[in-house]
């Protein structure tokens, strides 16, 4: 575990507000992720977690606030600019291109940096997930839900992110698959990649994370090292309502 957070944040989210039309879903959220840090964002369904992730990735516009990555203000950045800067998000729901092969799905993850694709980046993913290597020429539609989620994570890894964002990777998957994905995320963190994870399986998430934030009704209710979050009663309040 990281005992002290490094001084300079890689990702800085400051007082961010995000709305769908007139309905504001995120109300002044502030969080930070440091290089080589595993951060988990926890909260009940509908708390605004995925909305905040989409704002970080440029998939939703901010109403106000600032997002900086590696010292750069992302206010005017497109999603492609953000990927090129080093932020890669794996969306919820094992979203892959079913009509493409496994290998072509992975090559898509390299296109932001190289419009022609870069096969040299695939070896790392095949080492992590040898079952993808064995079936690289098969259509993604033939994979199980768990295998499709592994492929989606592979698409994120092949983009060489400085920050990998994982949005609910456990959705509908077997425990063994979930553990593998979180183990890979931990391995990436040890190699210097920052991880920002949204996950409903709280204990599994806290087991891997260094630092965590609790989100409640569109606001960041608290942040702290994982042992601090476990010791307080706020975690139980956020999920169960009321006080422990």
C-alpha cells in the first residue's frame, strides 16, 4: 500500500458540475489521482459516478469546474485528445465490436496514437490474457460475456494509458473473471499506470485500491486511504443509509 500520496496529482478534478439538460447529476465533485496510484470511486447506483467518469473522458461536457491531466487543462479537449494525452476509459457493459475479430478489436485501441494501428502493442495484452491470443482471429461475438469484458480491458491496456479508468468491470461476471481483471489492474499500477475504478463490489475494490472516494447524490462525500474508509461509518451510511 502507498503510505503517502505523491505531491503532484496526475489527474485533478476540481468543483466539477455535470448535467443532462437541466438536471444536474454531479454537483461540485473534486478528486485527485496520482501517478502509479489505484483509486476507487464508490457509491450507490445513481450517485453520479459514471457521469463523472464520462466528463473526465470528454464524453460529457462539464457545466462548470476544471479537469487537469498531467498539468494540462482538458476543458477544450476532445475525447480523442484525451486518449492521446494518456487517459483511457473502459466503459461499463463489456462493449466490444462483435462483427470484428478479437485482434481487430485490440488494434482499435491503438488507433488514437497510430491511425493505421500498431500490432507491436498487442504482445503485452496477449501475455496478460493468453486466451485472447489463442482465439485472436475469431469474431468477438463468439466470446462469453466474461471474455468480452477481458477483451474490453485489453483494448484499454493496448492504448498504453497513463491513467486507466474502469467503469463497473464486474457487471454480471463470474467472481474468477472479476478477480483476474482486478489483478491485472493491480499489476498495471505496479508498473506505474494510475487506475481509477468504479465498482459496486466494495470489498473486492478496497482490497486492491490505495485510496478511495465515496460519492453520494452527485457529491464527493469523503476521501481517504482504504483503511480509513473501512474504519469510519461513512462507507456504511453511503450504501445503507443512516449511520452505522
